[in-house]
C-alpha cells in the first residue's frame, strides 16, 4: 500500500508571478525621469536600457529599466569604477 502524501500543517501559499509590465518610450522616459529623446538616441548609439520591438512599437520592461539604472549607481563622481566605465570623461583633459 502506498503511503499518503505528506502535507504541511499550514496551508501552502501559492504565489503567482506578476506578468511582465512593458512601458512605451514616453512612459519609460517618465519612469526614469529622462527625456524621451534621450532613450531614442540611446537605442541608436547604444548604452541605453534593453528594449523590445513588437512590430514597430518599442517597449521597455520595468525590470530592465531598474537593472539599467542600478548599473549606473555610484558613490561619487571620483569613484574609480566611474572612471573605468567612462574613460572619455571631460576631466581627463581630452
């Protein structure tokens, strides 16, 4: 005879993943407090947050915007990591 399945004494909490939320270019710019034109330029030259294309529509996932913003956090402008990431900074005299 097969033993009965063991169940926890308390009711199991089932968590469902929230659906990924996508923002338009204007919404993403508002979210990051940037100009929509800044995000457009960064899509062309690179360096901006990850984006997705649905047909002609450009969309940004909130998680990608947060990750991009977190990657750009520094303690101070004299932070050595800042200088390594942005070697063409105006302070180096070039």
